[in-house]
């Protein structure tokens, strides 16, 4: 492989994921969701399972992401599992390299796998493959990293601040997500009593608050910062951080939506409002990303988190008494529906997300009082993002098409 050039297997994998967005005339008349199939097949054909290398890890990550687009969770997890095992065999973050940039690539790849592992294993309810390692450095600042070259050895002084790294903040957040997923599963399986639930909830809530409080000013969720990272070519990474933070918050406090509609407890109201705040801010960062160049979030996971945020808006429509809040929820639902429709045009797996939203809405029509209850169906709805869900009630699906009009929402 020539230095600085990606192997064909990686190029095919990247083309398989990105061709859907191409405006090249060669794709005219071809369904965006089908454009990557030829490249995906070429990538898979070039994969050598016996090659224990960084390239194989990267190829497996790409092929896993391709499998996600098709809703093939089994293949997704197999590819990711192979990537994780090869990284362990190589001791990827600690193996000796010839240059500082190669070492940093290994570190960033390792942490990316750790984050993928939490998402993918939770989605199929399997044990995680990569246990935390305390001897692995967090990724360095992206601007510094992008300015490095392979010609630089270890002797040259390089500013390696980890207090301004976007990827490092994702890593810290991902550790909290792992705990939130475990918490929701244990609560749904009735493995925690009320005292334990309260203790764990307060601890996780504090962890989210502490993460936000400790952020340096230049990484905080402001329009100015979004525009600054956009100018650096890092706008989409910045948006991804807050999509994660707001989604993890709505996941943690979601259970209180049901309790809020059933009681007058101030504690319950406080946590239910926190869920609504996280869901609302998630919507807002998506809307903001579409107004700043090179910040738009078009990857398929956006569809899943927007579906969850949309169900929170449905809760406000059903139970909110404040007219201003009801109007805001209606406006967000309209915008989310448009965004989800656009995303569905390029990502096949988001058909499942729309079906899941339809199943949730059907549950609300049949029993609004119980549709937000944090039972095992709801946990599956929240975390198994690529898997279809059955109706929450025993009634068979009528096969009707879901639309905003069913909630009395029109675009007039």
C-alpha cells in the first residue's frame, strides 16, 4: 500500500456508505438507497478474515455500518465482533508504532470500537466485548491530530491536550450510556427496589450534569461554537456529541413520563421535565445543524434518536396543559416527521424506525395511560434501534400507514 493511500477495501466501504448522498450524474435515476450495493459487495469480497491488521479492523467497522443500513443486526454484530477481537489480539492502543500519528490512529480506532461495542451489543442484548482499559490514553485534540503527518516521529514536540478533544468527550459520554442502558434493563426486569432505583438514578443524573459542567467553553452547545467547528471541518462531530448527550438524558429520565401522568410528585415532575428538556434540545441541535454549512446530521442513527424524541413530544400533546408547550411539541413533531422522511429516502433501515414510531403511536391510541410505562417492551423500543417491535398490546396490527394527521397534526 502506498503511504497516505487507503486500500481498495476501505475505499469501497466508504463509497458504499456515501454514494447515497452523491450528486454525480452517474447515479441519476438510481434509488439513493441502492447506490452502495455494488461497492458493499466489492468491499465484502476483499475482506480477508485471516489478516490480523488495522485495515481489517477498519474494513469490518465499515461492513458493520453497511449491515446497519440494511437492518441486518446479525451481520452487523459479527463484523463488529471480529473488529473488536482483532483489536484485542493486536493490543491495538498499546502496540509500538513508527510514528506518533500512527499511534494516535490506533488509539482513536480503539475508542471508536469501545463506543460501537456499547451500541451494538445492547441492541441485540449480548455481552460487551471490550472491557474498559485504564492504561489507554484518550484521543488528542482533533485540530492537532489533523495537522500531524506520518513523517513526524516521537521526538518532535506536539501539543497533545486531551481537554479539547471531541472524540474524548464522546468516550466519556459513552461510559455513562453503558450504565444508563444497564439501569433501564434492570429496572424493566424488576431487579432493583425503589431505593436502589432512586440511588442509581441520582448517580447517573449527576454524572450527566458533571460531564456538562466540566466541558471547556469552546465545546459547549452554542451557535458560535457550532459555526467555529464547522469552519474547522468538525461541525458534524460537534453535533454528534450533543445528539449523544441529549439522547442519553431522554433515555435516563424517560420512565418518569409515565409516572408524571399518574402522580403529582414534585420529584417525578422534575425528572419528567428533564426528559422533555433533553428531547427538546436534541430536536433543536438537529434543526441548528441544518442551518450551518457542513453540520447536517444525515447518518441513520439520527433517525432512531429523533423517533425517541418524537414520542416525548407525543407525551406533551397527550398530557400537557400549557398551550405554549403543546404548540411547541406540535411544531417539533412536524419538523421531525419531515426530517425522518428525508432520512428514510437514503437509509433503508429507517423504515424500521418509522414502523416503530407507528407501533408506539398505536399503543398511545389504545391506552395512553400505559403507553409510556417502562416495561420490557419500552426498553426494547428505546435501545434495540435496528429491530422491529411488535404491538405493545395484544391487538394485531391493522397495517395502516402512519401519518401526522392521525394525531390531529396538519401542516397548515
